[in-house]
C-alpha cells in the first residue's frame, strides 16, 4: 500500500469515529437499575437523555453475562421503566442496556453489569420537619417504606453565606431522625438531606431534598390585643390583633387559634395556619376564652391565653322572688337557645366552671330547679343565648340575688391619703365593700360626722349625708376650724345598712396671721363705712337736717334796763300772729313781720342798729342768730290793737301769748 492509500484510509477512520461519537452523544446513558427498599419486588431502571431525544421511544434489554441471548424488559417514552422482579434478575449477574428509537434512526446505550438484588436506592426524605432548641436542630421525616439502619448525610450553611461552601454531616441512624449540634441559635440556615441503605452490597444515595430554610425558634408568645364592638342587640364583634415577631423569627410564621364562641357547647372553634395578624368573629355577651400560638418550621411558641370578659351589668338588676320565674326569653331546644348562669365571686370575673342548662322536662321545672340550687345573699349572673342564621347573640342578661340582705362588713379602712383635711373641709377616701360581703345591691354609702363638744359635754352637731354607691370618696364641708370630728361610714342595700367604720379627724385652726388680717380688715371696713356716712351727711346736710330760723328782735333801751341780768337769747321755733277782730282780714292791712339785724360797730364801742325790712319768707336764713324780730302794727285809728295776738313757740314745748299795746315798734328778744 502506497502512502496515498494509507493517508486516505486513516482519514476515513477518523471521519467514522467522529460520526460515531456524534451518534453516541445522542444516545441515552447506561441505565441505572435499583429497588427503592430491600423488600421491594419492583425494580426501577432510569437513564439520562438529551433534549433532542425527548420524542424518542426507549426499550430496555438484558442478557446474562455468559450469554449472547438478549430479552426485552419493556418499552416507554419516558426516561425510566419499572420492571417486575423475577428470579433471574434478582440473583444473577446481568447486562442491561437501553435502545432509543426515533424514526428510522436507532441508538443503543452502553451496557451495565449488575446484580439487581444488591442495588437499593431510597427515596429522598419526605415531609421533613424540624425542631430547634438552643443550639441544636432536630430533623425528622416520614418513613413510609420502613427503611431501617440508614446512613444520613446533611449539608448545611448559614443563609447569610449562600455563596459559601456547604458543611456536611453524616450519621448512621436507626430511626427517621437526626440531630445537628452546635448551631448558632440566632442564625437562619439552609440545608439538604439524603439517605442511603446500609444492608445491601452496593447501595445508592437517594436524591437530595429541595433546599430547606431553617428559621430561628420563637422565644416569646404572641402579644394579643382585643377590641369589642357592641351592637346593643345581644351580639358583639370581637377583633383580635397581635404583633409580628422581629426578623429572623418572623420568617414563615403562622398562627393557630382556638376560641370558645358558642356558650351552649363546650367545643371550640379552631382557626389553623392563620397567616394574617388579625381575625374578627361574632360573639355573644358571654365570656370568650381561647388560646393562640405562633409556629414555624422549627417549632411553636408557648400559647397565649385569651379571655374576653362577659358584658356584665354595672347597675343593680333584680332579685328573684318566689312568685316570679325568670328568665323570660328561654326557648325550647338546647341547640337554638340555652341558659348560662354562675356566681360572681368578685363581681366581675367569670369562674372557670359555669352552669349551662339542659332541657330535662319543661322550662318551668328547669327554672325552679336552678333557683333551688342558688344561695341567699350571693350575686349571680345569667344570660340567655340564641343562634340565628349562624350568628350567636344573647337575648337576655341580668345580675340577680335570690335574696338580699344588709352588708355584713363595713367599708375597708380609709385609704391613704386617708384624709385631705383643711380648716373647714375633709376629703374622705375608702375601699368599696367586696361583692361577697355586700349581700345585695348597694344603694348608697351613709356618711355621718359628729363634732366633739367641750369637756363634760356630749357630742353635738351630728350630720348625715348619702353618697353614691359607685363613689369611694366624699367631701365633707362647712366644718369648724380647730375642731375634732368623728366620721362614720357604712354601706346600705335595700335590706338596710351594714356595720360602720369610724375615724377621728381634727380640722386645722386658723393661723394667727389670718386672724390678725381678718380683724384689721374689719376695722378698715368700719372706718370706710363711717367716712362714707359722714361724707353723705355733710353733702346732704340741709336735706337731712333743714336749718331752723332764729329770729332776733332788737332790744329797746327800757327793756334792756329792766332786764340787765337776762341778756341771753332764746331760740324761737315758731311765731304765729292771730287777728281775733276780723275773720277775713284785708291783705293790705295784714301785719308785716320784718327782721332787723343788730350789728356791732367796728369804730366805736357803742352798738348800732341797722334796720332793714325783710319779708317773712327770708327770715329762715341760716344765720339767724343776732337777728331781731320787729312787729309793725297799724295805726290805732284803723282798729283795735288788742285784737293782735303774738304767739311764740319754742322747741321745748313752751308757748307764750303776747299782745301789742302800742303802735311803737316793740323788740322782743327771742
């Protein structure tokens, strides 16, 4: 063979190999056959294919290792075939291969020599659950196939280190559970798990589980807040809200909630896997109880107990007399209506055990039986519930006593500050009477206070007042400063008053400085009043005390000589002139009364008289002293002068009658 032929042959072989490699790359891989458990009777053979072979048909063949005869185990358009177990495949060493068909094209995989009974491949762990406690993480999964004594491999890393390498952990386990230790408690992890049998000669690792996030444990229970909207028709809307825990605890957190909504049944209503942080439900006027807890993949928090109190009445309702059966709205049918009643030991709290009615006979017999079991002087609370269109509501509610009595205990001691005492008042504070000691509905508190009198005297000035039963304070007013009082306090019901509690108080005396200022103020006030009065009197003196005229008649020489020792002047209150001769005197002839003033001359020691005629209307001048009254009589020829009578009236009641005997001017000193 020459050189040209040699090179041509070599090129042809290379081209054939390239074509063969291309064809082989499209063929399926060597089949992998195994059982899923040691006791399984079905084998699974799977292989890998390319994307271009997705429409191909595959056929699985096998032959004994020492034989050229091949047999088909079945065909499929999928990349695996399940083969029923038989004696040949289970015990003998066989060659297995797969052939792909697509149109006129055919391709065969490489052979796999194997004893099938020695090949076991478990499934990847299913339904994986986790639990974290401190620094440990416990993984568990379902073991439906009963696999025992397996080898577990876990690879994990912190979520913050997603670009980092995986840490691996292998361990032989007898149960479907494994624990990872020494993890960081506050870190979030991601992991994958696989398993392998340890009872066969050639075990296979299972597939890895999907990547699982491992959150931190929830250290605290949810903090629940609730609000109630009352529709005033026996139904309330209960709204529960709770906060979300902080990151990373908040990752994949859900909530389980159970509530006792319908009082007629003991069964609770459950709300599972709640993803929100609030929920609203309709409830009755009865108390609502329940629990809520948060959970994630690694565990759950401790539960938070929920208790929404019943809508209790805050005012007295009624007693249950023998001649009247209550309640009124109690219908037949336990599912449609029920009666709930219980003792109120502290007035508000619903006890854990309540009484619920069950129909055993007529309603009247049931109510009588309930009343027989009640105690006297004990407060009860009952509610009648009904459910309409799936919505519960309360049709009646009542606080009640079978029988009332007077309180058995006085109000507790006055609380601190016991009293806020001033000079004339005191503020009292006390603790209310406990409900068990009230023995009935409190109507009011009686507050009496007595002032202690001086020594050797009994108590005096006792006053009593009533305070509202809902109040625990009272202001005592109008007390005497610097006095001692005894305060008496007692509670009262419709049956009467109970025991009293007594305390002694002392009002504060008035300070000396205050007393001095009070006296000074009174003195200043009196002085101001006197000044004002004097000013008013001086301003209106003439109106209040009109001036009294004092006419003065100039003395004659003879009269002065005769009366040397009687020079003093006398005041005349009134001067009257009467004419007894004529009933209707002529106005022109009437006596004219003139006043002449006597003045002292400044130049000489002698007295001089200045006469001036002044009408009678001008006689009432303020300066009447020193004036002389002059009487001018008409001529004697005009009539009898004896008919003229002069009457002088003094303030002291003296009256003098005088007659004019001469036509001369007569001066009469007054």
